[in-house]
C-alpha cells in the first residue's frame, strides 16, 4: 500500500527480450490524490485516482502530515458522500472502487455489497456467500485487509458471539452500526 505523499508512483517491471537480455520497463501509474474528511467519528482520509477510490484510512491512521491534498473530482465526491453518510443523509454510495487482493479476498469484499444499510451479517454468512470452506476466521482475515472500509461496509459483519474485530477499533465499528440504526449494545 502506498503512503500519503507517495504519488504519483512508479514501479519497475523487469522483462526479458527474446535473447535472454533483461530490460526494465518503467510503468507510471495514475496519480493518487487524497481528501481528508473530518466527522463526528474522527478524521478519515480517502485516496483514489480520477478513475476509482482505492483507499480509506480510518481515524487512527490519519495524521497531520496527511493534509497535503489536492483531490481528484472522484475523491472529492467520495469525501462528500462519506460526510453525508456520517451525518445521516446518505445510505448508499455511488462510487467506482478498485483494489487488489487475492481471489478469495476480492470475493469476500464483493459480498459486502449484499449487506444493506442497517443490516448485519455474520462472518459465517459471508463465508457461505463466497462458497468458502475456510470458515469465518478466513473471512475475518480477508475483511481485515479491506483497503476501502465504509465504502465496502465490513463494519456490518459481526461475530457469532459479539462484534468481532474491526481495523478502526470496536468503538468505531459500534458507532458506525449505531449510526445505521443497529442496536450494537448487546453485540
């Protein structure tokens, strides 16, 4: 994952020519831009390109040095939508999202779109949706690597005997669920 301020970034990809000689191809990726959203739940950072949102940093991950931002149109729109969500005027997001994960992680993350605002599902339910023989623990690990929390609502997945985990901490998970009308006191 790229840190804030590391954009645009470049990656070198070694290639081989037909005669065994190695050359390096320089690939320039799209510029990653950031927006900071200050909400009653804390400060979030949203990263993305002109094409897709790629990262959401939760409040404990955002520092003062992250404020050097010049967001793309899409990132600015994502910031507005997140603010509307936290203030209760938005229930769904209309954003292009992009991430890279294993086939299993991508399947788990995609399954989150089936969990509506104000609903919760168990880790086992998600595992069933993706046909996972790996069980709830593997689902939890995949959710823990979700680079776009809130827009991909992993906070709506709970354990069989409680809230389970959350990258932003259980207090933030509980607050997000309560924002959506879920009584999380007993989870």
